[in-house]
């Protein structure tokens, strides 16, 4: 399905731009090295970008990135010493 008639951008080309990091119609055009002409495709591209961002956010929520170990993780003792508190 054609999304942008002026530049012959179909939904696959728009999706490819979104997969490569485009987040809005301007960045989709930039990805394909063109500029908006008539602008009739912008609302459709905007909704495709919003839908793509929602899917990415949902995937990030399901698969959070693990927190990396600090570089000096092996320098920290496994069990810290327990200090007694003097009772009065
Ligand atoms: S349809 Fe995309 S700029 Fe005209």
C-alpha cells in the first residue's frame, strides 16, 4: 500500500525507516533522502510512527535490559562484615 504518492513510499519502506530509528514523518523522509511535498501522507506516517513507538515501548516493558555489573564487581566482598552495636 502506498503511503506517500509523491515519493512512491509504500508501507514497507516507511516501516523500514521506522525499524532503522525514524520516529516521525520528517525522519522517515530523511531516511529516504526526500522531503515532504504535498503533506497528504503525513497523518498516515504519523500514526504508523506512533504505533511503532507503542510496540517498541511494549517490547521494552516485556524485556527490560539487564543492569550491567559494575567494573569492580569482583572487588566487593560477597558478605560484608557485621559490626556489633554496643548495648548500653
Ligand atoms: S503524498 Fe507524501 S508528500 Fe505528497
